[in-house]
């Protein structure tokens, strides 16, 4: 009777199906994590290059102010005060800045991890 119903083949097929679904879910999750890592590395490189550009533009502005004000150091002082003011704003608005960063990170994670197609849902055992 067991040969007629092929219960052992059916059981093996169900086990293979569950394993395949698990692998598919694992690969999908891995792909999403890799996507987040690629975006993070790209943003890090973009950040470094942006900081470099800002540094050189700041030096250029300071030298320009020095020439315009006919001073050897006043332009550097003005640029320093501008950046010190920006730093003070960030320190004073620490909670708001941290909350905004947290919201952005949550939004990025939600976009990347919660957009799984319906057929990638893990099988219920």
C-alpha cells in the first residue's frame, strides 16, 4: 500500500520543497543585505569626496577673502567662524539631528527589506 501511494517519495519531495524555499528566502535576504552594503560603501566614498571638495573650496574662499580684505589671516578666521557656527548648530540641535538620521535609516531599511515579493516569504512549518 505504501508503494502505491509513494509516501516516501512524497515526503522527500516536501522536504526538498521546504529546503528550496528556505534557500530562496536566504538568497533573497542576502541580496538585499548586499544591496544595502553597496549603497553604504557608495555613500561613504561620496562623503569622502564631498569633504575633500568642501575643504578645497573653503581654502579657496579663505584665500579669496584674504586678498579681498588685504589680510594674511582674516579670511581663514572668517571661514573658521562659519564652520564653528555650523558645529555649534549641530551640537545644540543634537536630538533633532539624531532623530532625523534615525528616520532616514529606518526608511532605507524599510525600503530595502520590507519590499520582499510575496513568493519569497519563508515557508511556515
